[in-house]
C-alpha cells in the first residue's frame, strides 16, 4: 500500500486543482467565520475608522463588485496559464506540461481569486436590508476589501511569474533542479566500495522459480522495495524484479521471479508496486534526465535551430555529473541478515550517460558548437572522477562525440575545435592517471 500512497501523493503534486480547491474551501470557511463573529461580537470603538460602517445596499454593491472582478480575473489567469501550456508544448515538448501544471505559483494565484469569489458569495448571502431584518456583516465586508487588495498584489506578482515561467532558461533550470533532486534521492555518499553481496540460499539458482505476472499494463511508477524485501524475508524466499521503475510492463508477462515458490507472491507484488499510464519522476532517474535532454533535442531540430539552449542543457548535465562524482548510485538490492532477498535492475553510471548524451549527440552532428560543448562537459566530469569504469564510460562518449562531430562538420575551424577539445579530454585522463593525482 505504500507504493499506492506514493503514487497518489505524486499524482496530487502534479495536478493543477488541489491548491485552488483548498483556497476555495478556505474562502468559504472565512465567510462562515466572519458571519459568526459579526453576530456574536461587538467591535470596539477604536476600530470604527477601519471597519466598514455603511449600510446594506453599499455592502451588497461592494461585495458584488468584488465577486465579479475576482471571478473575471480568475478566468484571465486561467487563460494565461493555458497560453503558457501551449507555448511549452510547442517549444519544449508535451512531457514538460506537468512542470507548468504543478507550479505552485500558478495554482495559488488562481486559488486566491477563486477563494475571494467564494468568500464574497458567503458574506453576500448574509446581508439583510432593514425591511428584511437589518443585518450588515461589517467585519465580513472589511475582510473582503482586504482580500481584494491582496488579490491586486497577487495579480501583479502573477504577471511577473508568468513571464518568468515561459523563459526558456528558467524552464531548463527548473527541470535541472528536478533532475538533481531525483539523482540525489537515488544515490548515496560513497564512503567506501560496497561489500560483495552474499546470495540468499534460495536465490542461488532461478530455475523453476515462480514467475509472477504484472497486475496491470502501464509504466512501473513506484516500488516499495523495503516492504517487498520484508515480505520475502518472512517467507524465506528471494525475489528478482525483471523491470525497474520507468519500464513498461504488460499483463501476462512476468514482472518478478520468486524462489522458492510461495503462496501469496502475486498479492505481495501487487502491494509493493504502483503502475500508471505514464512515466513519473519518482523512482525513475532516467526519466528526470530525459526531460532535460528532450529540451536540447527539440532546440536542435531544424524548425527551432537553437544551439544555445542545447549548450545550456549540456552545462546542467555536466553539473549533475559533477554531483555524482562522489556518490554511489543505488545498487538495486535489499539485504536481510546478510542475505540478498530482493534485487531489481537500476540505472548505472554508463546507462545514465547514454540517456544524457546519445540523443543530443545524434541531433548535434551538424552543429560543431554543441559537439564542442559536449566534449567540454565530459572533460569537466572526468576531472572529478577516479573510478576506472566511469572514466571508461566518459571516454567512450568522448570518442562518439568526436566521430559524430567530424562526420557532420565541413567547416575547418569547427573540426579543429572538436579535435582540440578531444585532445584536452585525453590529456586530462592522463594527468588524473598519474600517482597522487
């Protein structure tokens, strides 16, 4: 159930409606509360100049104007948000729409005006003329004026926020922040090399293991690894997942192997995983990286032709590799009493580099400036790495970048720049390989 709860929490975080809905409920509650206070309390004399002191008709006109204006501006804010979504879909890709819909600023701005509208209606319904019984909620009308002034400030801020939100550099920065957060969540500080795993007796061989099919079709979004490992330890078995979060799973095909076969394996697996219709950032570092690379690939398309954006993306990818230099990516195993009871495929360093650079390199073959920046990014990452397997993966991508750049570039200066940057990369490896480097 923990995986399902995480899936629901992630869905709510990416939805546009929760914050506006909460602010509408808050407006309704404030309207009810101020009515109770107006009926139960007598305001002190020193508040006379601050609190509304007019009659019923004036209160109705004031709150009616506030309700009309707040609802109209809420519609304008919604229209601006839709326009920003359309622009983002065309320039940066449809998968980045969730970055705009989950933006707290857009949600709070819309919710502030909708909440003020709801508050105005709640207070407006309590006003009575002398012929109707004579009740004017002075405190409620005053708070409505205050909310109107607050909404004026929110509108000014929202215009600035919306302009910032469609700035491409700002979008890249936000997506890079999501990527860094996801990579940090799936890596740990590397104090020392991980100890060799002790295989569980049940996992010494998988012949005859129970194949557990996927409970439904979709993308594996969440995995409760600790819960599944605890269940396997209690049952005295080992579980091997055949897909990792972010992979597409299909009903009927095995999602996990259980050795030895035990009762309740399908139910335990169903509780430990959450499957949805699309990939999400949670538990899927590859998707976090792919969101950023997609911006670069679209920027390099003939219709947009914006190599500067692609180079900005490469700078952020380089920063992510520098953060990973002293960290270990998650191993994809769970141990209980020294025995391995669960393992699942994870994204390793070489696979992460493939996601980062393959599509950009393939799209940038005819852009020597982007290839040069890619080689510079690899050089910076190699200076901080000391592990031979990671340096080998970086060197592989440097060689691929050189080949793609030379094959797609006829400009002599561009070819010389590519060869020069590759030489710097090789020289950096040689320096780092010296004793004491």
